[in-house]
C-alpha cells in the first residue's frame, strides 16, 4: 500500500496486507432487469408463386431481418408460433422459403409491455 511501515508489496486478493486490514474489490453494478413476454407470430400471408411454402425460419433481433441467434426452422403446416421476447429484442423476423427455393421475408417491430 505504500505506507512507511509496510511489510510487503504483495498481498492476497481482498487484503491490503496486515497493516491496513481487508480491502474488497468494488461491488459490481446490478444487472438491468430482464423483461420477458411471450407473443404469437402469424406465419401466413407469404406469396409462394404457386409452388407452396416449404418451411419458415423465425428469429429475434435488434434490427430488421438480422438474427441474434440461428433461426428456428418451422414446417409449412405450422401457421403460428410463440416467441419469448426479452428487453433487448425489438424485431421478430420471418422468412418463408417455397419449394422452388425462393425466399420472401418480413420483419415486425415489437415493444414489450413493461
């Protein structure tokens, strides 16, 4: 600690040698509260040029059509799903891929009820 009567300049973590007593690291700031909300997502309304929808990919993001994680692949027969939103998520992104391999996408901005 630099005092004239110091014994050593090396001390175990959480102490300031024997001449000054314990000294603890500063407390970490509390984590922000996590708000979660489940919301339904409708997977209808995509154009498939007559070939039919093969599957949907659904993800959450902080920007339109940008995923925070790998999208969840859902079968074409599934017309709705529920997603759990958290405070930093502001977009639900959905891609529909038809049997010809063509993809169309939509993004919906959401606001949590806090």
